[in-house]
C-alpha cells in the first residue's frame, strides 16, 4: 500500500495514462480524481486497483476452518483482484470478507461494523455480520473477481477516518453497485456518516443510498425504483423535495455507477450504467431545508448500513471512493469512462459449482454426516427436516423426500426446489429455518427460495448457500433444516461437523 497520500505521487492524467515517477501507467479512477484537483481520501474495492500504480492489498478474507486470514492483492499492478488466491485459500471451507482496504494511503480501511443507535448487530458484542467472500462473483475484462454481497444485518465501518469531509466541507463519492440487488429496508449506503454510530441529527451524513426507500414515504424517484438517492440522515433525498424527484429514474442496469457530491448549499446526484454509456445528472441544486444547510458531516465511512447502524438493507458493492473537494462533472465523466473500460460483466456460470443440477428433474438429497447417511432432505407439513428414506418406503414418504428443480425464482443462475407432493410450495428460509411455503410471487419469497449449489464443502456432492444470505448454507441440525453460518450466533451455526452437515449427495428423486 502507499506510504504517502497519492496526491503527492501522481502526475497529470493524459489519454488514460498517469505519470508515476518516470513511467506512464494506465490511470485508475483515483488518478483521474487527483488530476481534477479532487483526490481520493478513501478508495475501496474487492474487484480491482483504483490507482494505476496500486499493487497493495485490496481486501482480506477469513476462513471458517481455522480463522486464518489472507490478503487478496491485484494480479498485477493496477489490475484486477487475484480471485484464484482466494479460491485456493477457501477450498473445503467457508470464507468471509473481514477487511476492505483503503487504497488511497490514508489508512481508511473498513471493517466489521460495531453496534449503533438503531441496531445491535447479531454477533457477540453487537457486531454486524461480515459478507460472504463468494456471494457476488463477476468478471472484469474476462477475469473472475468477487464483489461484496451485503445481506441484511451485514455492515462495514470506520469511525476514525482520516481526511474525509467534516462540517460543510466539500466532497464527492461514487460507487459501483449491482442494480438488481436491493430492498426497502434502511439502509444500503456507502459514504460519510456519524463517528459514534448514532443518529446525531439532520445533515450529519452524506452517503450514497441505493434501494426503494426506507418505507417512510420520503425519498422517491420516477417509477417503482430502485433509485440512487442521498442519505443525509433522517431522510433519503432524491432532490430538494424529499418526497419525489421525477428526474431521478428507476435503475434498470445490471451494474450501476452511483454518484453523490456536495459543497456548501449545493449537491448533486448522478448515475449511469457501469457497463456502457455516460453519466446523467438526476439532481443538482440547493440543499434541503430543516438542518441540511449548512451540513454537519462527521467523516466516518460506512458500507451497507445507515449512520446509526440501521442494518436491514441489502445490496452489492464492487468499488467506490470518497474525495476531498467537489469533483467536476468532467472529472466524473472520465471516471465513468474508466469504469466502463473495466468491463464489468455478469457471468451466471460463476454462481454455481460442483455436480450439475438439471432444471425440471426430480431429485433427492442425502446427508453425508457419518451419523445420518440414510437420511434425506424431506418435509413434514411446512417443516423441512431429514428423514430416513429407502426405496421400500411408502409412496407418501418418498414424495416428501423428492424435489423438482427449477431455475432460481430470485436469480435464474441458481435454483429453487418445489415439493413433489405439495405443488406450488418451495423450500425457502424464514427466520433462518428451512420451511416449505406456497409461492406468493413476492420479491422476498423469490429471493428466500433461491439457493446456489457449490461443490460439497466436505468433498461430497453439493453444498447449497442461500442466494440472499450467501454466508449461510443448508444444514441439518438435530434433524431440522436451517440456513447456517459457520460459527455464527445460533446453536445451529456450531462449527462442529459443519462441513459434513452442509454437504448432500444429489440423486434421482424417490418420486
């Protein structure tokens, strides 16, 4: 990592190149910001270097088998993350993203979010969850990398940041998000927040928000959402009027560049498709009334939560920065061109591994734990459990242990499983238990009923992680089905026999 702030080390950006010492290298977003006079004071990404000369650590992963960690660096200076190093390190176990490093040289790394005024995290000490290291695979210029998939109750923070804007000082920020991953809960944010994880009043935040609002009736754009908005504390704003800005469009692109910037009594929302095209300005004008002019920014950095640790939101983060000073539209347009040139691409084949499943087939799933190799995933009423089943059992029992494979209701790259004996009912998770429910067509049902098979963690068959909570895997525990985290907060998250309990051999269905 840089030993000095990048602004002391970088020359002028010309034609996509930046002078570093006597050499010219391909410019990154933070080189472009520096050339525009608004250098980065925080730069975070699990997918790539954000400076042409950066070759330090991008992020750290921690594995479940022994809590060992590894720092993931780019494959080459200024390049994309070395996902193969992560895959090797995490083979036959689970991994979480424990640190996202700051590339700017200011030391503004973000780590597991502490408890806040609105929410105590679910882990001991009130900490938020960490993100699964495999929840958001994509490609950059053809190379596999991993984004940061934020499930509800997951968050990262730095309450002691260095050089970020405070008070009414000017700043800019951008982030690249998954435009299809969002919800209505508060608040999927990236940006500037309170330093004590509490709501300290209007205007004490300035962060990018992505989603469909917080349910308060404030902060909407045109259509049904999701929208890029600003979380300014005690309000999600799409413009001057907190209720509605029809110029703030519903986002439809798979990858979205989201920009918020502000200076005294002026702020803007800009956005665009991260995979193609240019930026548009959705709002540029005066601050809202009632405590937002002047601003009272505090300078902490958040990802995935609100300023008071409201942590019910979901979203996916690939990269983002915060600057000092108010970036020009021209600078941001050049940054957008750099993002497009990175060639973010969604590749469904990256979402699954291990023995293949066939849509339309009937399957049964046998446990591999030594105690339970005659038990199969089945159901009794709405409870998903394991039961001893053989070919000589009754038709009713064999049907209870048989499932129809469908393309994932919430993500077609993964799968959903319909009951053979209760048509229209699917395995889903609810309060971390696996249950059998009728498909009500809702967004939350579709997401909670979608699971992504991977090569069996214990080397046998498949393991299935939840699409919406990818750090959690199908597990049988005392013969009941759960989505379990390796060493999480519940009894059924126990690391004892975890790898065996989450691995299942898939065979042709009993029925």
